[in-house]
């Protein structure tokens, strides 16, 4: 199993002066779920080099067993500090792609030409494409093989409008993941705020929030069997 993880390069939370990036739990839980099953994982970002960690996701109240493991894992931290350049990645070299969330993807991956082309290629090859929390933002401009938005007519989930309101960032983010998925014709569903929820439609796997990251990884694993 060769799996590509795509992380954001974006570290500014709009005009707030605060930092953002990727959410550690949404990387760490799937990373170890897949790594422990023998997967070979490559990590890429639009700019390459160090992927920014959202400071809020490294706070004690966001800690999980997976984030604790990451904090002690010098090899994983080194890989986060030295990511590959996304445009250099060839989908033919991988069996699946996984996008962790955090608010960063709303600014860069949503509009990144290399990311869009990559997802479209993986999809045309019927390989699993998986996204959790804010990462479905990367699907915003992605087209399916029929030329329509990739999510049109597909069952999807992602960070909810009410979850965004709860973290008080509704007016900061460039768009709301739930609204975008619906506007693109996705059949959007969700559970209660912060509840673990993931859904699969064909090769497309989406998870609602940080608590859903392991479920997404498990569905990804199942798809590769």
C-alpha cells in the first residue's frame, strides 16, 4: 500500500493575525492506523518543506493517543518538516490519497491546480480519495469524469456550519465546507457536532470532524483490501 498524504502549506488564519495549518489529530490518527498496517506513506504539500501545524491542535485539550505518539515520534515530525512538493507527485505511484484537515486547506488546497489535477487523476483511476473535517475544501473545484463537480450526486460529509460557528470562525473562513459541498450538488449528511461520522460513496470517503479521522482511515484501509 502506497498512500499519499496531502497537507496544507497555508499558516495564516485570514486577517486575524493568528496561525493555522493542519490539525494534528487528523494527520496522526490516520497516519498510524495505516502505518501500523504496513502502508508506505509519502507526505506532500503545495510548497514542499515544513507543513504548518495549527497551534490549537497541539494544545493539551486537543490531545489524543495518536497526537501523543506523534509528539514522541522524531521520524514522523521530521517528515512533517520536510514534505515533498505536491506538483512533483505522480498518482500512478500511489494506491490512494488522504487529505487531513485543519483550516489551512480552505485557503490553499481549495484552489491549488496541482491538487485539483491530482484528485481528478486518482478519481479517474477509481482509487480511494479520502478527506476529513475541513479537507473536503480541496474538492471545491474538482470535476468528476463527467465534467460535473466531483461531489455532485455523491454522499458526503465535512465540517458542519454549526461546528464552524462553535469555534467562532464563520466570518473568518473564505467559505463554509458544508455550504460548498451542498452548492456543488453533494448529498450532505452529518451527525451531532463533534460526533464521529464518516461516509463512503464509491471511491470517495469523507469524515465530519477531528473525531472522524480514524473512521476515515479504516474505510480507506477497507477499500484497499
